[in-house]
C-alpha cells in the first residue's frame, strides 16, 4: 500500500506570520516596560514600517483602509467558506485553515505592534521638546487664549460665505503638499518627528462618519492619513495635520494636536495659520469656560467678527450630528482603545491646552 504524504498541519506562510506575531508581541511588551526601548523602536523600526506602508499604499488614489472596510463582509464570507471547505477534508486541513485565519490577525497585530504601538510608550512630547508642563491656572489659560486671539485677529485675508463659514482656497492634495513642507521644517527643530512626503486621503463615507464625531483616522495597517472632509474647512486642515502627526510617530492625541498646531501656525499660508489658531482657541476656550466663565466671556469679546461667525456656523453645522447613538458608541470604543494604550482616554485630546500654555508662558 502506497504511503500518502500528508501536508504539515500549518502552512509555511502562516507559520512565518505567526512567528513574526510572536516576536512583535515580545517587542510590544518590551516597549510597555521600557520607555527608552520604545523611543528607540519608534524612531527606527517603527519609523521604517510607517514610511513603507505610507509609500506602498500611496499608489492608490483612494483610501485603501476604506476599501478594506467596504469589502470586509465579502472578505469574511470568503474566508469562512474556504476554512469550512478545508475543514471538511480532515483534521490536518482544519488546523491549517484555523492557523491561516489566526495568521491574518497576527499580521494585523504585528503592523500595530511594530509601527504605532511603540509611539504610545515613548517619553512625553513635552520632555523631548523641553517644555515644562504643570497644572494650569485660569489666569494662565486666559493669558494664552489672548495670545491666540491676537494672532487670529491679525489674519485679514480670510473670506467667509453667507453662513459665516470660511473657505479653504486649495484642494486636499494641495493642502497635503503644504503641510509636508511645514513638517519638513518642523522636523529640523523636533528631530524625533520623522519626515517624509505623503498625501492625506478623503473618505467617501465622510457624511455618515460625521455622526460618529470622528474627523480623521490614521490607519496603522495601511499607513494612511484619512480625513473626514464633511467637516468645515478650518477643521479639515487641522485634522489633516493631526493625522499626519500620527503618520510620523506622534501617537498620543494631545501631542498630535499640538504637533498639528505647530505645523499649521508656522505655515506660510494664511488659511493654514487661521486653522491652527482657531482650533487652538477652541480647545483653550473650552478649558477656560470650565475654569472661569467671566474670563472666558472677556476673551470671547475680543475675538474678531469673522472668527465668531465661523464658530456660530460650526455650531449650526454640528447640530445635526450632536446627539446620537453612533457618537456614543464611537466615543466609548475610542476611549477604551486610548486607555488601553496608557493614555487618559478621549480626555487626552483636550490636554493640548497644557502644552500650549507651557509653550507660550513657561
């Protein structure tokens, strides 16, 4: 009787990916345990993986992350059907099918563990940038807000439509080029921010996505900076810079916000500077409103008529999306993810005010 050669239970490709996943897990754990190790990985291996992913997926003129999202039901169905078909051939093929499915998860995890996860575990931006961050008083918030308002009011060539909203005088592709130029300059002063040219990608589902209150997403498994273009233009500019900060190894949300502010405020383009100052004003004013309403009211009274009309237009725009179940679910999931990475959850977005006050006053 002829011996039938049975295949090894785990396909070599699956075994390779699972092994990489194991190594990635060890590196990830080491980053959690050692800030210094995380810093090295984020600036070397992490930077290389982020760069390669961004360049590879830049060949697609659309968001490949969004394509994967749309095609997920079909992909999952095909995967399950193939796994069932293999399982029917015997236990060896069942193991092979299960290991193939596990290897997909291991591959995605590896991309996260090697490219983006180390950035959460590095030393704080303030420490690397030489900023002294401490508890902020209402008076310091007020003083910093006035600085931002003065800068904002000095911009005279911003045009508004009849609803009071400003208009971005260039395309998203042109915006990406302008921000890349600014990132090139910023990386000279902050060497821990890696630099390369990339292009932010608009999301087709932007109108629906607005119900989740998400203005942008950095896709760690494709290296893409994805932007919700349904938001008002001044928000889109800042969001684009924010997602590009993630793309360059700045993971914490407050730090990505501050990096976006630095990049935008130093741009030679007045509309990009406008976006920087108005978004920062919004964060500062929100904190000041909670700390001292009288100081908030005084600061708001000094804001230009154009900026006030922009904020009113934004409030009117957002009314449609303000309260809904999708936003609650999205907020809960995002908070859980951010807390799992050692941050203060969604609250971390607003902590940019501490960096701003330190930057201007300390």
